[in-house]
């Protein structure tokens, strides 16, 4: 049986240390192929159009256009699975990210395992929200659907 293809991933985050840390975590995992990283929303959109990643990890703190970037990425490359990187996982942050097209939400302070789980969940078209408020939020959403 052939090994599964590693999801091709890029990162858009304006803080150099966080972007570099995320990139290092992804490279170290050997379960993901990092194809690019940028601090610039416009370059993120161009990279997505040119490279057709499977996953885009996008900071929601890139400036005024972060949620617009998520929507633009979804329109430009419909096959890309979006994971929003948020400063703090709150119900409002999760709701806004999901409305903007993200399938996953991860706290930018998350550990490497949580980050990798979010990427792999997105690669499998599954929703994943990390952080301490995640289970409470998911419970609230499930109750609304009943």
C-alpha cells in the first residue's frame, strides 16, 4: 500500500517568530509538506493561486483584511482547506473564522501537536477547533442544531 500523500501547506502570518515557529513545527512533523510562508495577505493569495495548496494556515490578525483573505482564498482556490490562526480561541473568533470559510481554528499559542492535528483534520475535510473554549463552543453549537 502506498503511503498517503502529505498535505501541501502554506502559512500566512505577519509575526516572523510565530510564522517561523509554525513552519518549523510543520517541517519537523514529516506529515506535512510546507510549500511557502508569507507575512503578506496579497502574497498569500498569489501563492495560493500559483501553488494550489491543500491547506492554508492563515492568521486572523493580519490586519483589516484577514477574514476577507480567508474568503478570497476560498473563492480563488476552492479546493484549499483553510485553518484560521487566532490570537485567542473565543466563540466570537471561531464563529467569524467559520463564516469566513475556515474549516479549522487554532490558537497561535497552541503546541505543535495541536497545530498538526488542525492541519491533518483540515486535510481530511474535518472541522477542528483547538483551545480551552473549544469543547464548550462545540457543545453550544450541537445544542443549537437539535
